[in-house]
C-alpha cells in the first residue's frame, strides 16, 4: 500500500497504512532514533531538504526459504510522485518495529536517498521464527539482493542503527553483502561470547530482562490476545522470578513464546565462547568483515563498550578502508544526553543534531560529496574520545555531580603513548605503584550466593526497573530494588577494598583495563569481580564525598584459562585470574583516590555463581565459598591502568 506526502522538509503526515504505536512502542522507537546518532559540532549543519517523499509500507520481501519480511520504502518525491531515477539506499533492519523509523525515512528521502526499513524475521509484521541474530546475515543478504534488483537502486547502500540494529549491520558486513557500501553501527551487538551476552563466562542478566520484555512485545506469540496478556503479566512480575533462577525450560509462562525461551535457556546454559556464539564474532576472524568505510560508535558506560573498542582494533588491523571510532561518556543509546545516573558530563557531551552527523557520512560515501569527512571534527581523525573527569565536582542546578570532561582527537586505539602502570594490592588495603614485599599475605572473605553484592549503575542496557545504568555513587538508594538503604557497597564484608592515597596530581586513565589477580577458593567454581572507582573527597556539596564507579568486570573461575573450555578449580589452590574491565577515559583529579573493589558477585548485572561446579544454569544447590585474595611478593595482585602522560 502506498501513501503520498508532499513536504519541503520532514513533513508531518502519517501513513494511514501503519498501525498506531502503543506508548511502549513509541518510547522504543524514540530510543532507536535518538540512539542511532552521535555527537558533532554545532557548526556542522544538515543539508536542506531537496524533495518531498512518498512512502510504500508493508511490502513483502521474500527470503531464500520463502519467508516474507515486512518492509517500508521511502522515496524522494516532487508533486506527490516519486522522482524518477536511481538513488543510493539507506537500510535499517530492526526487531523493534520498522514503523518507528518513519521520521528517518522522511528525513533521508527528502535529501536524496531511498530509505528502507525492515522488520527482522519473526518480529512485528514479518513472517518466520525469531532467532537471536543468526538469521540476519542471510536475511540481510537476501534483502540487499532484492534492493539491488530494483530499478530505483543507485548502486550504493549504507546502514544505520543501534544495539541489536547495529548487530544486523555487523551480520551483513560479515556476509560481505555486495551492495553494502558503508555502515554506522552504534552500541552494536558483537563478540557475544566474550564480553557482552557472556562476559568471561558469566551471563549478563540484561538479556534475561530483554527476553522477558520482548517475548510478548512484537513476537509471534504476542499476536494472540490471551497469550499476550499472560506474557505481559510475566514481564510485569519478572523481578519475582529472579530468586528462582536458574531458568528451566517449560517451567514459566515463557514457554508460550518457545523461540524466546529456547534461546534464553540455551544462552544461560552455554558459557564457552564457541560455535554457539559464532554469529557476529568479529574478533575470531576479522577478515570475514567486508572491506568498506565503517564508523563505530560507543560509550564508556555502554553495555557493549568493550566490544566496540575491540571491534575497532580488529578491523583497523584488517581492513584497507577507513575505520572510525567515537567513544563518548554515554550509556546505551544515550548519545543525545549529557548526563546519566547522578552525574553530568557537561553540555558538550550531548548530540548537537540528531541526524546531520550521519547525513554527512552518507553524503560522502554514498553520494560522493566533498565535505568534512576526513577534514573536520568529528571526522578529522580516525578516533575521537571524550575524556571524563575534568569538571569542578560541584552539584549543578539539577542536583547532579559535575564530573565534566571534553572531546579529544586521537589517531589510534589504544593510544600509542599509553603507559601501562600497575597499582598493587596490599594487605592493609593500600593501592600503590610499589610491589608488596611480604610473603604469605592474603585476605579471605565469604561469598554467599543467596546474598550477592548489588549492582549500582555501570555498563547496562535493557535495564528498565531491573538495573540502573551509568554513573552512580556506590551507595544504596530508592532507585535500586535490591539495595535501598543508603549503605556504601564498600561496607559489605564480602567486598575487599584497595585504594590509593589522595593523588598528588591529576592522573588520566584512558584505554583498556585489566585486573591481574592471584586467588584461591574453597569451591569448585566461583566468580571474581572487580570495579574501578573514582573517590571524590568530602566537599561542601558532598560532605560524604562521592564514590563514582568508572567500570567493572568479572571472571568465572572455570573459564580462567580459556573462554573456549571449562576447567573446575582445585579447592585451596592458588590460580592467576585476569579480569577485563570495560575501557574508559577518565581523569582522576588531584586529591581524589583511585579505588578497586574486589568481590565475587555483581547482581543483577551478572548471574550469581552457586559455587557448586554444577553445569551452568542447571544447578540445584548453592554453597558459601571462602574466597582468598593473595597479595604478596610471589602473588602481586594488581590493576594495570593505562595512564596517559601529562
């Protein structure tokens, strides 16, 4: 069905062939629109609209197996009719309802592009059975092949989108789709067995949350009103299910959405980074990725931050085409904001225009325009980072900590001038550049799986009321359903704190971060977690100081040697562990302290290890583990910080 609009700009018409959006779908659509863009200077202005547009909605595009995917097309138009000729195409493939891309379609069609939005397999108006990204390489190929055979296709195609929608771009790039010319993956799903869905063997419960929220929303099962009502009730009461993990097939209302239940149960069962997670595993073989211009967008507090920087490093070593990276102080999909949690990073952190940045990129690579790409920010250099932490530390008019920061152009990632600087753990809680000198020094604590350490902010997505994303003081509060009292998490007896003396000068930490830990356990399997904290001293605005979490990480002990294979512990034996934190760029200011918190849980960011050594997600028991951190001359536990010389 085709609907025609006439407009000199974006237009205000709505297609009568599109179903009206529910409030939840409207919010999701807005998130996708806002999250798919990035910061650029206010001086970079969008081109004026040249055309009106016409929209053709719910076109059925057949895949190789006969499944038909619902697709919307937006064409440049004049006087109510599509402009004849061939145009470059911008494609988005989404599980979040293609109808939410209407404003993007109008914008790009008005500027000389044909915009294509497609519901992925099994989602919203598309046929088929949903699977987590595994069909999106082949389906993307078939979609692009269909586009390539249309008389209006001008020969070049770009893609855009965030999170899962960024993952559909990676999937097509790994298929080396012939028509694909450039991609802009934002906060994109990649390397899922390494540091995202599975994180060093642990399962990120944000995906449990995503399934609970989406099994009825836009799914095949949700098309039946009775089933939809049950799945909505499951989503609304999902927090009550958390104490009853692990999830077993057929035991919850999720059985009414079998493809979602099947994927979630298997994902929670499957800890090894192997063939199960092969889709979008760019790091395993980056030569599979199509050689074309790529712009990767991420945030220091994004749930995919580590994957974004790792993907950049892999692609720059492999592709001949330019690969760009921009990392802001953002949470997942938060590029339009300058603050999150309890912290502000300053107005410059926010997007200045929601669409012009991508238009500039597409104009250069799809239309051959000689513009700012390769010449001016944010395209002057291949890497652009936001260095956090240079604010005055006062409470602003909105009651947020002014942590501040500024943008900086770089030429590579990690930065070539980085000095990998170890800070060692000491038995008295000190964190210093000096190695410990004693022998047989250790700290033991008990880890009770029934009383896990709560998650207070951090690299979160799909959190809703389960998790609070971003920059938070490490004290409890009403926002945290499992830690409401204003108690510092460091006061817990199962959190071991190591912190520096007040810094004598500003210290910039920019890059990838690892904790190299020597530890033992009374259990056959357990977890070790690490968190980097910027400790503000007491001030007039913050008499109790402010303990700002910068990044965290985890290692499941059975995967200590390799992510490819499990190996249980020998109780009491000392092992080396490497905990990879998320990357960051932060200035620890003079007078602040650098702090590292070590524990064995971070819930509900990660699933809780029962300490029994039973198969993942199939345990029936839990035991209290005595975990011991070793920090002596022979076992120099440390955090290795990427310090940037002043």
